[in-house]
C-alpha cells in the first residue's frame, strides 16, 4: 500500500485550489506544520483528519486515497470523466475520439 501518495494528492489538490499550507491547516483545523509533514509523507493523517482535509479541499476522500485503494484506476477514470464533462462539447468529442482510437489500438 502506498501511503506516501496521500500527501502527494493533498498537495496536488491544495495547489490546484490556490491554497497555502496555512490556509488548508486553518480550514481543516490542524497545525500548518502537520500539513507539511503529511505532504512530505512523514505523517499519515488519522481518518478524522483526512476527512477534515478532504472537506477543506472540497474533494472526496477516495480522491486522496486513490493510489492506496484497489480501485485506483476506476477512481482516476471517474475524476477524468468529471474533468472532461466540464469542457465545451467540441473538446469533449475530440478527447473521446482520441480515447476511442487509443482503446482500439490497445486491443490489437
């Protein structure tokens, strides 16, 4: 199980939201130094803390646990589909055409 990835994903979503470690710490009611230790994989957050962090980042816990769960690729696929659905229809169709071609090639 890759517990190091939890910190990686917390950092990724925090940066994507434009949050500092201090802002995340305040929103999750934890110390900024603890956020830093989690992101560097020096500490693994307790379940309650992980939920507080997920809520502060407005992501689901499975998005933070993605690589530690057996359904990692399913989670990543769902996140990718959510991202695609936010694009204009023309871009969605273009992406799906590329994906279809890649899937067909992978089957051969």
